[in-house]
C-alpha cells in the first residue's frame, strides 16, 4: 500500500454552457501506465458510452493514452454538469478494475490501494481531482484542439501517423464512413449549427 501523493491542480474557471465544447483530460493514479491492454481500454469505452448517454452528452473526439485520457464532449439539452459526467465515467470503471484485480489476485491491487490515514484505505485507479478542463467556443480553436490531442501518440513515438493509433478518434476523422471498431466509444460529429452550417 502506498500513500497518496498530493495532486497538482490547475485552477481554471469553467462555464456550464450548452453551446460550449468541453475538453477534458484526466490521468491514471500517479501517472502510471494503466491503460495499456485492450481489454481495459474496451471496458473504459463502455464506461464512457454509458456515462455520455446517461448525462446527455455527445463525444466528438477522444484519445486514450497509456497513462491519461483526452475526451472532447458536447452537452445536449438537459445535460448534467461535467463533474457528474466525469464521476459517472471514472467511478464505475474503477470499481470494475478493482474487482478484476481482486479476482485474479493481481499485485497491482496493492499498489493502487492507498492509505488515506491510519486504518482507512481506498482503491485509486484515477488521479484525484477533476484534471484539466476547458471550454471551447470557437470552431477554429476546437478543430485545432482535436488535431492536437490526435497527435499525442505520434509525439510520444507510439505510432507514425495519428490514424494508426487504434484508441483514438483520429481514424474516424480521416474516414467517417469506414468500418466502426466496436471496442471504441460512440462518436458524433460536431452539430452543424455549432459549426455555423445552415440548417435550412
């Protein structure tokens, strides 16, 4: 069992607006590379899908890196706040992983079981705190942000092209009509009205 390091948090002002895209980034506990096997990443996709449906959001882009996640989401009418969305994504997923580790007697369970104070421990898959979160209101800025997160695996040297990284929406953006990978979360295009397209 380890002690919980103090998380580094950035203070940004956020606005819960139905016409803002939200760029969300959060990390695995201690920046450990926990999202490295396809089963766990597919399970995470399921958690994202369920939370988005429940809290009325669209997913417009994503990248799963080994130790952190980028999600770009767009709230629909009646959407819950982002804090509730993140809780609905992260908490059930952590419970499922803890159960898997316990069933297989994986030593990683001890590594992720944190002593909060004498006699009190908690399992922690995710770094404590909300992570990075910003509102995007301009089409140009949003498209640039999507390109930027898609290039994460390339900058890391994991692949040569963004579309080669399976756990990303980059391939969908390069070929929206291509065959869907059922292990990935459901994607939606940015609404035409948000992009300034005529609805007539």
